[in-house]
């Protein structure tokens, strides 16, 4: 691989790791970069999923302070996250992609809109405290499973979708929701890594270049997210989600 392509992958990896930690959507940076190196779309998607996993781990490390008090909840939802991730991987490897490609942009845009109108939606569906423990627990499992299916299949803007959905279910600050999102994203990443390493057309040379870059970006992005005011962090997530949804829609319709 020539030096220009290596530099492209390093820069894309750092930026994607930071974006994933801040809001989600880093795959929209790395996936086109992989296509520019000459990889076919499916191979680029699979290689990208494997490459960004270390960045998810560094995001968890960088946001660990905001996980305090959530450790009782996270282990309880991890089985749903693993099952959803496996189902998403199976969709990618075993089924035609066209129908899902057309649905994905609308899911991403809906997630960004849900976060933007979070307060109004809470007025319609009720504050998380009004759900009741049993209903909240069931809804949380559904949200985690659905997000993991999407993440196992493609993953771009998975973080946006998770934060938006979790904000309607859990009575937590946005920073704490973002930290929980990082753990769920890392779990999805672990499942996709294992599945695609065994059954997917992974370009391991690209992974060796891209993965370390996402670690640097992921850790730096998680630290930055903790220092941002909630209003700014929310604006970033909504902006990234809207941009990603529009780009994916344009790509699906062309």
C-alpha cells in the first residue's frame, strides 16, 4: 500500500474514533476512506467494522467516570446487545443489502430528530420516571437489541440512535447516556469483530493501519465529551446524525 493511502487511513481513523466517542457516526468517515483505497463495498464494510472496535474500547476507558452508578444496569442488557449484534451480522452476510440500505437513512434521521425533540417527546410519552420499573426494563431491552441489530449490520450513527433512544427511557444526564452508549457500542464491536474475523472478507493489513488510529481518536473524543456542556454535546450529536442520515439517503437513492 502506498504512503498516501496509509496517511488517508490514519487520518480517517483518528477522526472516526473521536466522532464515535462524541456522537457516533465515525464509520461515515472510515467507510468512504476504505472505498477510496480500492476495497469493494462489502469488504470495506466488514473491514471497517473490525477496525473501529479498538476505538470503542478506548472511548469506554475515556468515559469511565460517567459510568459510575450504571454498572448495575449494563450487565443486565448485555445479552440483548450480543444477540442483536449477531443478528445484524447475519443480515449483512446472508441477505441482500438493498432494502436495508433504503431503510437505514430514515432510521438515522429519526434518531437525530428524536434527540432534538427529546423534551417534547417526553411530554407525549411521559418522563422516564413515569414508565415504572418493569416497563422501563422491558423498553430498555428492546432499545438495546434493536440498536445492536443495526450496529451489527452497518453501524454508522449507531451512537446517535442509541443516545436518542436511551434518553427517552432513562433518567440520566446526556454525558452518562453517552458513556453507556460507548459500552454498548464496544459490545457490538466485539461481536462484529469475532463474526467477521471468522466469516467475513476482512483486509487485515488495513485493520493494522486503521485500528490504532481509532484508539487515539476514541480516547481523546471521550475526554472531550466529558468537558462539553450538555447543550453543545446534544447539538453535536443531532448535527452529526442529521448529516449522516442525509448522506446515507443520497447514497441509497443514487
